[in-house]
C-alpha cells in the first residue's frame, strides 16, 4: 500500500471523480492566455425593504471553461437573481457573485438549491464518513451514527465565513437542505422558505472587511467547494472609505484555488483513498494547476498606479507563500488588513503566507514597474505545509501586465501614509477562561491517516464545550500532528495571543494513554510539564483581527476572543439568539474537517 505522501504525489494522475477520461493536463496548458474574470457584483432588492438588502442566491450546475486549452465542462456556482427581472442572474459558471454590504445595514439572503440530485463528483463521495458500510472496517468500532441520508448524494448549506450571526443563520454543517427539500437535523430558516431553500439574516454589525460565503455541508464540504460553491462578501463602512484606498476598477478581488483537470476539461478529484477504513476519502487534496477567479493561469492588464488586491485562499488544503516579481526584483507589498478587517498599521513586506480560508488586504504600486513589463504572482509554499513531500508544486499563479495607460492621476493615499484605525488588543486577565484543544491524527498500520480529531472526539459525540455569553476565553490549540492546521472558530473574531513549543511526541503518547484509560480527570497530562522555552509573539503579518489562524505542528497555539451573541435585527422576527446556541470550530483543510477535525460548542447564558 502507498504511504500517505506517495499517495498525494500520485493521486492527481491515477484517480478521477469527474465524468471525463482520466489524466492531467497541467503540463500542456499555456500560461497567461486567458484574461482574469472579474467577479460580478450582485444587485440587491431594496424595494419595499427600507434599510435592508434582499438577495436570492441559487445554487446551480452550469457550463464553465477553466482555460482556453480545455473544453467547456460543468461546474457548480451561486447565481444572484436580478430584482428587476430584466437582467440575467449575476454569476460566472463556478464560484458566486460578490455580495456588497454596509456596516449596520442588514442583508437577507434566500439560498435556493437547484443543483442536480446526482453529485458532480459522485464517485469521490465516501459514505464511511457518516455511516458504517458493510465490508469496510468501521471507524470507530460500531461505525459512525450520523443522521445523514443514504439515498442522496447532494445536500448543501451556506456559511458566511467570519460573520457575526445567530446560529440559525450561521450555516451549521448539519443544517443542510437538499434539492428535493430534505433537511438536516439543525436546519433553520426565516419564515417563507420553500423546502429546497433557507433564508438567512446577516446583521453586518462588524468592521469593514472581506468575508466569504461557501458550502459547509456535513461530510461533503470538500467536494462541494471543489465543485465551485464559494463567493466573496464585502462589508464597507465610512471609516474605510475615508482612507483614500484604491477603489472601483483599481480594487481587484482574487479567489486563489488549485485544481486538477481531466483530458476533457472536467474537474478531477481522487476516488481512491489511503486507508481501508475510508476507502475513498483523501487526507488532503493538492491540485496541479492554479486557478484564480475560475481561470487557470490568468493575466490582468493594469495601469502604472496603486491597486488594492483583496485575496482569498479558497483551496481545499494548499497553503500559499506568495510574492510578486519579474525574475529580478520583488515588488513591495503593503499588508493593510486580514480576515477580520484593517490592521493597526500598514506593514511593508515582500511575501505573503496564506492558509486555506485566509483573506488578505494588500496595496501594490505598479507605477514602479516599467511600462510594458510584466510581473508574476509566485508561490513556493510546500504541500502539505510546512513539511512538504506530498503534493505537486505550482510556482506560478497569475500575471500582471503593466500595459494600460494611466487613465487619470493617482490620488489614493500612499500606503506608508495611511492612518489606519488602531488595533485594540485583547489581553487575558484573572477572569479569562482557558481551554485546551488537542489536535491529533490516528493512523493505520501503514501510518496512513484514518481520521483527525479535536480532543479525541468525533463530531457526532455530545457537546462538551459550553461558553458563557459575554466571556473572554483563551483557546490553546495543541498540535501533535505533522501538519499545520488552519483552525476556524464560528461566530467570533479573535487575535493570536502567542505560540509555545512543547514536547509533542511525549505529550502525544501520554495523551493517547489517558484517552485509552477513559479520560480519568485526575490523571490528564498537565500541559505545563511539556512546554519548552518561552512563549513567542505572533509574527507581525499575523497580528490583527481574524477568524482563522495557523496552528503550527509541535506548538501550543493560543488565541483569545470575546464570545458575544449576535444581536437581533430590528423588525425581523426570528433573528435573535436563543440559548443554548450551536456553533462549531474546525480545521479549514476541508478534507480534515470532513473526517473529523471539527467539534460543536454551545454559547450559553
């Protein structure tokens, strides 16, 4: 049997979940022949709804062409209805349109599921993730007992990643709904939804930032997002607009992903796993081709002026370590914001590290590039991160061509002169509650992953974390695995407090023995006995508000947050928070999240 790393190197060319002929086309694709698609902006319905924006967002399968050298194929995406009924729905063929919101002005979104009843990647579905399949060794003994359908292959739910929302609009994985109108156990909606719909209310009471919405369906998140179900959600406010940042066509939104294609141009995803316990599930996915806004190796023509780049890492598993260069020099990059909003200052750098689900807000000055020259967005992050050895490299992402004439004088604020709002730092005190989150990976006799967990628990086990509303807590993610895990906490924005090394092998062995003995309270390994050296502050580029962060291997990774309920929207029934309120936290490597590095928690009064 292949080892995990051998499997990841070979998976792209030996297994395929799409409808086409197996094989990879990456080496034959010409670079920089397709222009970058600019993501459309959805138009809200404001008629009859003073002070609110209403959207109808429909999930559909539609034709899409990922590259000029590939045939048109099928992909999944979100389409926003035009409220006037006179224009076509806003969408591409994959991904979704940008939803623009203003701070304090609610958005009401009706999500409609019109996908086919057979999954685009149906051969890659592994039912052992939620039930026992005869003939397959059960994980755990006795199998998983999730309230999941055995006769469906398509179910969906939408999560506004980074949103401060009540649980009924959060997009919990088990709040799914199907094209046929079947519902998961935590399905919730505002009144008026059809069986194949869910209506969510977003209060938008948070800092100006770029969030994103994506599919979060239980055990299918990795496949539904890979098929195309992701989009951007931008919140504006007056403070941001007064800064003099590039806007309009000089503000570019970039969704970075990696894909593998069959010879007929369709999406390819592995259909053979690494362990007998889950014979189809892949521990990670690393495509051999970069895709930006749905196009492989695109280019963008730009003027010699400052641009604002809003980047999302929408990949399943891949980290990116990015820079812009022409082979001789690297352009300065000014980092002004993270997933939770603007930083306290503009940070000058030449490289950017992005884990899955990360968003970065960057200013780039193309006036320093000679007219007619090009610069390339490059990447050298190992896959998996940080050890590498398991996935194809994709060193080139997209190209910027400085070929457009300057349309008008650049009056935007130079990044080193930006007066960004100060960062209010959270600090623990005597009332701060500390919680340990132990990240583990269980392997088979070939050292291949069977599952990943938080605190040795499966997702379906009862909730054991109850967080008091209004409290401030420190969460310690103790990573005993070899991989870095981008951990995401629903409901809150948090700050990285620090990191600290620990004796990972010794702790992992003692923790495993403690689990095997039934978790006796008086014999739990005391983390303080395994710590090595002083705590390390977060890197400058990691400082700021965020909703996901990298839990590095061999480290205790600490974050601090205040757990405050989302307030109701005035005039709309059903938008308040009822206790206990169900939320989750999980690894945002989607293959890890679906097996089973995800746990529920409850906000209580």
